[in-house]
């Protein structure tokens, strides 16, 4: 048996019931990032029911919640002037470039949330890289069904997060920023072709 299993929230609600899923969620805590905690506790079930954003649970062999991530698809504008020629050429396969502005317009997979459970007893044994492998496995399955090849994410301006996403293993490349005026936060935007 694999030590961890990835389960779609909709499948879990169908097989185990919404109350079971809510109880699983209630045991999740992410003290390092209130946004990750808030999304899971307040939005994950409703967004999944509306098919707006689907949450995936990483569960251990005992049925404990180790981590989660949420995926959706979204239109995105990509200014390729900050990207390497190799990445820019790859964008031509999956996006259309405006002749006027040079900006690429694409429908891309968005890693909307990504976080480990701070309440999980074996938390140090499950790494961020393992969680990213779970994400990419789900995205490869989606790509096989519907096509596409761009995945992006946004994160706060944290050197540790940026180093993780842009590492040689994860290979995300920065392409822009987004201002969240209501939260007074600037999010850095990263993409990866797969």
C-alpha cells in the first residue's frame, strides 16, 4: 500500500458523505498561512459543489489529512518579456500572442491553494516536493483528458516560497505580479509548461 493517497473532494463526499469531509477539514491547520487555512475551512466544499475549484486531499494510510491542494482553470495574460526564449517558444504551443502587445493569452491550470497540515503528526515526513508531485500527477491526468500545458500559481513575496517554486526540481518561472488591493498584498505569478 502506498503511504499516501490523493483523493478528490467530490469523490470523498460521494463515498463518505459531506459530514465526514467536514470533520476531516476541521482537523486541518496551517498556522504559517491563514489564507490556506481559510480556503479549506470556508470555501473548499462550496467551490467544489459549484465545480469552481476542486480540492484534493492527500491522505495517509490511517485516513489522516496530510495536505491539500486546489486546482482550477483560468484565463491568464503572460508577458513573456521576462521569460527565457525556450519558455516563450513553448508558450506558442498553448497560447495565442497578441500582435499589438506581445502578451500571451492562455487558458491555464491554476494551483489555487497548496498547503500541508500543521496538525499532522507525521508532517515533517511529507515534503513540499512530494505535495508538488501529487499536484503535477493530477494535472498530467487532466492534461490527458482535456489538453493544455500551462500551469501557474501566485504566491506572496516570500523568499522561501519563491526559492521552492523556482527550484530546479519544480521549475516554475516568474512572469508577473498581481495586486490584491482589498488585501493590500502583491502576489508574484509563476508558470510552468508541462
